[in-house]
C-alpha cells in the first residue's frame, strides 16, 4: 500500500564507509530509516541523508530519532514547525536560489 517501505538490497561495499542517502522527498521516513538501518547492518561507519522536500508526516520524526541516521539535511521548501523538530535535522534555506533564478 501507500507509504509502505521495503528495503531489498544494499548494492556495493559499505563496510567501514561514510554513507549518504539522497532523496527528493521524505514523508513518513519509513524508506529512509530502513535504508539507513540496512547500511549500518552491512557495516557502514555512519549514515547521513539529504532531501529537498521534508513532508515529515505521521511517525516520521519518531522514526528518524530512533534510526541510526546521524543527520538529515533538508531544505525549507516546506516550513519546518516545532512539531516536526528533531536534533538530527538541519534545515538549509533555498530562498537565495529562487531569488537568483528569478533575477
């Protein structure tokens, strides 16, 4: 069904490496956190992630906080409210990118 994640395989050797997961959008964070756990299970030294649109609905924050993710970098394309706060999340502003494009 919708918003159901299944991590099938880790491709490549991640043992002892720093890993970065790149995604366009994080909604419930199921795929993201399962992917991070799979990388750690395969020996990754640490896992960080980045995404453009941080929807962060439902159990997303709890999943991120409980996951082995060291950090999640997101843009402010969607406003980050207090309810969607986690010490693992860093928000990067994109207004300057839009301003430069419009100019």
